[in-house]
C-alpha cells in the first residue's frame, strides 16, 4: 500500500497512470480529494492512494499516509519556485507522530524539461539529508516519454535517469 503526495501539478496522477496502465496522457485533470487505484504487478498488488496536491487538500495527506508501507512524494524538479513550499509540506507531513518510520521515496519528476534540478539539487532543496528514522531515496524521473522512447518499460517503472543516493 502506497500513498502518493506532493504539490499540485507535480505529476502524481501521471505517475499512477504510468505504473498502472503504462498510459501517459497529456490530459490529466487536477485531482479533487483523492483517487484510489489497485495495480497488479506479477504477484504483487499495489494499493495506491493518489492524493490531491492543491493547498486545500494538503491537510488530507496525513490521513492517507497513515498505515501505508511507503510514502511517495512527487516534486516538479523543473519548478524551483515551488521547492520551498514542497520542502515545508514534506517536512510538516513527516513530522506527524503516526508516520514515524514510514519509508519515503522522493521522485523529482519532469526531468525532460531543460533546467530541471538534479537529485543532488533536490536533496539540498528539500533537505532530505535532515530526515531521520526512516529509509529515504530520491530519483530523477519523467513520466512523459515512457511510451515514446521506452515502450518496453511501459508496464513496469518510470524512467530512472540517475542513480539513487
Ligand atoms: N513535461 C512533463 N510534464 C509532465 C510530466 N508528468 C506530468 N506532467 C504534466 O504535469 C501536469 C500535472 O500532472 P498531474 O499528474 O495532473 O499532477 P498531479 O500531481 O496529479 O496534480 P494534482 O492532482 O492537482 O495534485 C500535467 O499537465 C501533466 O501532463 C513529465 O514527466 N514531464
Ligand atoms: Mg492528481
């Protein structure tokens, strides 16, 4: 069971669409409240909460992260103006006592866009090195080209262009 959170328009629903059906669609509408999706991968069934990122929905993140096996935090790595807000919301969420120890995966999405932040930049901007007491990893990804250039990955994983740290 996973919960996918992050600021609006970072690409959470796109991520869930890509791992769920291998479908990249340009026309995604902003999520209202949340979407729930079950994705079967071989023997594993993922239950995914795709939670809305607009400010009025952020107070719901904690509820949907409660009891999950991992939190996926998606950030638009091409929108550095939003890094401070993303850092604030991430650390606010992780500070909730009921989320202690829950593993965190940070996806720096939209690395197809020129000038996107690298994994190193994201670690600094989001202060990922300050997070304690849980496994943390950060990858640079894109959802956009998965069907165009990487058809064979379409029903497995998003494109990983940088090594995990
Ligand atoms: N260039 C580029 N655009 C992307 C990528 N992933 C998603 N997008 C676009 O980013 C916009 C927002 O994507 P969504 O998946 O709706 O974002 P979200 O995080 O679910 O947004 P909320 O539901 O409002 O919280 C859409 O126009 C997507 O097409 C990517 O890897 N590269
Ligand atoms: Mg969405």
